[in-house]
């Protein structure tokens, strides 16, 4: 049945959820029990790929093994690369990690939160 009012539709969806919750949970559990081996195999493949991705991105530490943040910011006199006014409280990747940028000193610059967010929006 079509609904002319979105609130009526949402109320009907909530009622349907409450009425069918037990049946849905039972069906989900039955499916899980039937396909447990396949689900576990898929999760293991995903976990292995995720571990490889995290290792590639250098997720073991925030700045990587190569860079000491305090020394790095001291080279920039403790100031942000963008505005030069605020103290740098974070690090900005020149080539983003999502685009295969690395955690090496030549790819990092100190940034205050506002400059780092401004760069992200551009």
C-alpha cells in the first residue's frame, strides 16, 4: 500500500519490524548455522586482505617507524605549514595515504587542525 506521508511509512516500518523481529532472528540464526563454514571462510579472506592493507598503510604506528613527531615539528619551529600561526598538533600527508603516500619525512608536514581540515575539503 502506498503511503502519502513519510511518517506513516516509517511508523508502518517500525510496527513491521517489531512484529517480525523474532521470526527474522530465527531465520538469521538458521542461515548462520547452515552456512557457518562459508561465512567463516569469507571472513578469513577479508581479515587476511585487511591485515595486508593495514600493513601497507603503516597502521602499526601513527607516524611510521621513520619519523619522530616531536623532532619533525621542531624542524618547522612548532608551527603549522599552512597558516604559520597556530602550533602544529597533527601531521598532514602531502600525498595522502589513501593514494599510496608513505609515512616518510619528505611526505609529511606539520598542520593545525583547521589547515588540515581545510585541505581535506578542497
